[in-house]
């Protein structure tokens, strides 16, 4: 997305000197101005394509065609979710009552209702990459020392939360249980929409089964959900758990440092950047969450500080590397695997 000549000149000339944290955030505000018609176009076109993909997954008789539509439905819903995420940050469609209703429905369908999403995601942005054993908007991360001093039960629970299967099947343990059922059971009044989200998913399974049987359930609900939530779960994990990540002790934590050193740029081809609505530009998003997804690439090009991020990708080898990471070693200043931890001589 282009900026005005004056904005471009000001941004380029300011790149001759490195900015302070506050300066960089202030300067990126030039990219927070959304183009309203473009926001509506991207949202409504994505909504239309997603609907068509689900119709194809339900209606088509040829199984390979149903599968293609089913996979596309999952990928398109992923894009729709990122647009919902942007809306929650007031990056797109600000103060639109129509958008608020539609986005509220998207939040329910993607098992990320307003109440819990706002609470956990705001916590994530203000505590990005801090050490914690608590699941609050992100995957927990412990230092070697903290893990060593934990009980066997605490260690097992921590490793379960970071297990690859937890991410691959994020649909049930993370989104249905952790995001919806758990908060609803703890406070039904405050998290009523979390209970509603689970009811909607249960109703969808029932309705699709009545109309089309088990085949329709698999291709119209189950496969798209597995694609959406496994992809969403992994991308969210890899955004802050990758080999070159740099973490700080809580007393040395800094907002901009966490955005630039603890948040990744996920390298993708243009197709996957489209399906994920540029969520791979995550270091830029953490610098200023008000930048619309379609302006993130331009913002990255405009600032020298954003052009050399710590990266990972969706290459299978790099995915495996990321998934193996378990603990932060303060002596080596890097994430280590469980195998590395087990071979270390740790003074507990």
C-alpha cells in the first residue's frame, strides 16, 4: 500500500539514524490509516470465497473436488480469522457497527469469541515472550532453571502444552477447551459467548450430518477446522518460538526489543502470505498493532529497523526445528531442545 510523497520522504530521511522505541512506534503511525473501501473489499471478498469453498465441499459429488474445496475452506477461514484479528486491534473497519456484527460471528465460528480473545491477546501483546508457565494468549516458556526447579507434574504439563500434537490438533485442546469451555465453566456470565461458540460448532456438526451424513461432516466441518486451527496454532507458535529468537529476563524486558528480537518474520510464498493475510510480518505487527494487514509489507520496506528481522519459514525442516524447542538457556542465550536439556549437567 503506497503512502504520500511527503510521508515517504519523511520516513526515508528518518532512516539515516536508528530510532528509539517510542520514535519507531510514532513513525509507524503513518501506516495505520486504513483505506476503508479496501478493508471492506478484502473482508467481503474473503467472506464470499470462503462461503463458496464451503458450498463446494458440501455439494460436490466428486471426492477429490470435495477435498480441494475443503482444504481451501480451511485456508480461507484462516485468512478470515486474521482479518478478525486486525479488526480487534482497530486496524480495519473501525467504528463500523455492521463490521462489528459480522466480525463477532467470525469470532464465534473460529472459536475465538470477543471476550476471551480480547483478554488473552491484549495480554500477549503486553507480555510478549515473557517467561511463564501460564497459558495466557501464548505458549508458555520457561528457562532451564525454572523447569529444573519445577515438580515432575509441572514439567509434564509444560511439555504437554508445547507438544507438536497439541499444535497439530489445536482444534480441540486449545480452541474448544482452553479458549471456550474452560473460561465459560469458570465464569458463564462473563464468557457467555465462549459457550455460544461451542454450541454453534456442535449445532453445525448436527445440521450438516442431518443434511448430508458423515461424508458431509468430514469435508464441510472437520477437515476445514483441522486445517484452520492446526495452521493457526503452528503460526502462532512459530511467531515466538524459533531458533534465532532472543528472550530477556522479565526485569530486562522491553516492548520494542520483544517485537524485533522475539517475534519472527515467517517467510512464505505470495500465495501463503495471501491466505494468512500477511500475519507472517509479525515483528512489524508487534511494533504497531494498528497497522492494517495490507500495509504491513510497505511498513517493513519503509523502516531500516524492520528490514532485518529474525526469521523462520513453513519449510518442513524449519517447522521440525521450531517444534523441538522447549526451554530458554540463559547461559547460551538460545532456545534448546528437550534432548539438549537432558544431556546438560544442571545444578538444581
